[in-house]
C-alpha cells in the first residue's frame, strides 16, 4: 500500500487554515485523482479540505495555536493529524430541536465526514487524528 505524506513542523507550520488547505490540496492534486469539477473525486476533495480547515481553525481559535500538522494518503484515505496547545477536548454544543445559533457546527461536521476521529492527549496539549475517505 502506497503511503504519501506531508509533515509540516516548526517554523513551516501553517499560519492559517488557508495555508493548511494548500498543503492538503497539493497532496491531493499530486497523489490523488484531480477530478473534473463535478465528479466524486472533486466532492471528496472538498470534504477533505473542509475537515482540514475546521481542525486548523479550531486549533488557532480554541486550542492555543497550531503545534503540529501532517497529512498522509494511504490507499483511498486521507489521514490528517492536527495538534494544538490545549488539553481541552473539542465539544459540540447542545441545541434544542429547531434552535439555530451562529457557530458551533464544525466538530459535528468533522464527525460526519470522517470515518475515524481520535483525540489524543499529549504532553503539550492534544492531537486530533482523522481519517477522511477519498473514494
């Protein structure tokens, strides 16, 4: 099974969700079918970029900053790892049926788009690892 990856550390860590998406997009364009704009490949690429954006945004917004980032393709899966400086696990806020509020939908969305989600405590915070299907 071929494993292709990008590991970004130290000063090269993405400084924004957009920069992290660029890393993942380059990985997908280089090592995964590019799609034609309407194909299944384009939809799963969009899902992968959405999950990347959500996890990295949360690391900056709620996690005290991004401390680690990696993306790997294994077969037809994207393995994404995002670390931050907070020990607090992500939460999805409770809402009453029919109650709509601004924000707080991202963590639930990650859970729906990923086939596997792990929150791993580290010495300096936590690491979130997700598997996003690409097929």
